[in-house]
C-alpha cells in the first residue's frame, strides 16, 4: 500500500486531470485512490453513516468524471472535488424528506470484485459498532469532528489533514486536541480503532470505476474515436440493436405501403391505404415523440422521474394493446371494402389476375409436408370472408406459418409483420421469446420500447430481471440508463449483471444480423406484388385525360 501511495505522489493532479479528459479511466482510478479517504471522511462527518458516506462520495466521484471538462484549474482538483461533495451533502440534507427511491448500496457486490486488500468480512464494522462510533462523535462540533475523522483515516498524519482542509499544522493540532478532550476518554480507543477499520480500500475504487457512465466526454475533448474506445461493447451493441429494430419498423411500413398500393384497384381503395398507412405511421411517431419528451422531462426534473416513468409505461401499454386491436379492425374494413368495390366497379376487376383465386393473386405450392403446403402466399388484397394463408412458409395480410410468416398479422416461429408473434418476432409490435421492433414484448425484448424478462430499448425498457437503454430503464433486479429504477440501478451490481455471459454482446449481434436478414422476405414480397399486380391499367385510367397508374 505504501509503495502505491509513493508512486502516485510523482503524478500531479493536473496530469491526472488531463489524462481523464482523454477518457483514461485508469488515471481517474488514481484520483479516486488519492482522495477517497478525504471525501468519505468528510461525508461521514456530515452523515454519521459509513454506508451513506461512501454512497455520497461515490456519487461525487461519478459527477466529477462527468464534469471533468469544466475544471478550469486542474491543479485545484482537491478543493473542486470537496466542493462537489459538499454540494451533494447539502442537497441531500435539504431533500431528505422528498428523496426518490433509494437505490441499493453500490458496494454490495464488492466481495465479488478482485482486490489485494484484506477480505471485506475482516474489515467491515457491524451495525452496533457503527452506532456506538457515531454516538461518540455526534456530540463533537463539526469544526473539530472533521479534523478528528480525517486524522485517523489519513494514518495519523497532521500534514495530510492540514493540506486537505487548507489549515496550518498548528491549527490542526489545536483542533485535534480540543476534539480529543470532548470525546470521553473511555471511548477514544474504540473510536480510533473503528475509524481505521472503516477506511475505504480497493473495492471502493473498483465500485466507482464500475459505476462510471459511458459517453460522458464532450465531443471537442474526446472526439468520436475516444468515445468509441471508452463505450462498452454491450452498451454500443444494445444501442445499435434498438436503432435497427426501430428502423426495421419504418422500412416495413414503406414496403407495406408500396405493396398495398399495387394491390389496390380503385381510387377509394388507394385513398384508404394512404390514410391508414399515414395514421399508423404518424401515430407511432407521435407516440415516440411523446415518450422522448417524457424522457427529456425526467432529465430536467429528476424529482419527478418516478411519476414520468409511470406515465411512460401507461403509453407503452396502450400502444402494445391498441395497435393489434386497431389493425384487426382495419384489416376487416379493407376486406369488406374490396368486396364492395368489386360489386360497385366490376370493370376495374376484369383482368384475369384480379379474379378471386387467380394464379397471379395467390400461390400455393404443390409440395406438402404433413398435409400443409410448403409455401402459401397471397399477393392480392383478400375479399371479405377469405381465410388467412397457412403453410410452412406463409405470406399475406394474415399469415400463419409453421416455420416462417410475414404480413400484417404474422404468426410463426419466425414471424415478420406489423404485429408479429413467434419465437423470433420482428414488427411494429412483436411478441416472442426474442422480440424486435418498435415495441417488443418477450423474454429478450429490443426496440424503441421493450417489455420482457430482459429489455433493451432506446426510450423505455421494462424488464423483470434486467433493463438497459437510453431513456427509462425499469427492472426488478438490475437496470442501467439515464433514468433507472431497480434494486440495483446504475451501480456495480447492475453493471456486472448486464455484462454477464447471458448478456453477451454476441447474442445482441446475432439479433442485429437476423433483424437485417428478416427484411429480405418483406422486400421480395413487395417486389413480387409489383411484378404480378402493379401494371394494372383499368379502363377508366386509360380514358382521355387520365394519368396511367393513378
């Protein structure tokens, strides 16, 4: 330990600050090791709780990492850190009665971390000892208590205490003498021993480093290269997966619009397609905008974060339930509209391709397996009363596949659609073991909104076990995100759980690849619809003054 302290003394605070601004976490670890006793001691002198003092000190170090670029005089690092700590202590004191949900102790998993120190079980004070310690110190005025606490935590060095508190050594000696006299002689020995045992060690440093957020350096200081180097692989892979999941919904909507327009045969059908597509598309974007506003509000008013998180989950639930119900009604309406238009404008359906059951409008393979067609695809809009398509591979407005299905409603082990249900489901709303889309619901859920055992989302992640994302992250066990609620939220335990083997980035990478590959059948389907049905020229469209393909 002494060798470590000696080596650190050769590196100035200014040099460490400069390294931290480049994203050097090891340099910040040295800062934590250098000043952890000071901050923890000042916090303990103010709170009287060892656990709470380390909690506040850890938060202060994390804030310092975030705000490192604002330190104009790097050589004044120590008073700057003390200022951050005292601000947090004052704020905690003022909001003691209105504080949001308290998170778990950030160092609960310290025993699992590698450390060269003595095992924590031999260093930890029990609650009875801590209570007696504070009972002895509480009656000492703060002006004498701070030097006293620092003195025994700084290896009984008057010089260190004087430097930490910007006092002369004589002033420190006088305050120590006064503090000792105030303490009753019968508890002095116990206090000295207890304080030395409570000194934070390597485990505290590891806890701070584990809790540091990603992407905190300003662009001018860090640059894109530094940000990429410092961001964790899991966080970057999760963000990419969520973005691609969200984008897949947009691509699917565009392809669906083109296919539906190619299937339409009357102006009324085309208007209905455009209106419905616009309503779904802009309605979804309005919802996402609302969630983004709620997310921004939670950043601005952290005291209201819990209420805003509850409102967000209500909107997410409404979307997950509302879109499938609305889509069923819309599809029923479109089938009735097609039948009505056939009766109203039979001349527009005279082409053999537009007859019910035509080879151009529907394909059913001759090959079957267990009595089920290998491939069954409907290219034309269905009439009222037509049954859903069904096959090992199925595609259409309502598609049920024993292997793969895509369409408005798709149900299959691998399903792609506006509403998708299956083992792997990709859609605007998806339900599956692995669900990807604008809103994903499943064991592993990824998207703009995600609800599952493990949830990864851009705006709202609600997970039974873990949740992570760039907005609201709510879970029963562990959560990481700007607005996180869980038994372990944004602490070392949460980071370890989200980085565990079952949360390997390779799994998310696989999801990304499948998400991209799954767009291929949708694109091929839209192309086939255009080739089979998109060159229709109705009589009224070929009349003088009309535009082809109107």
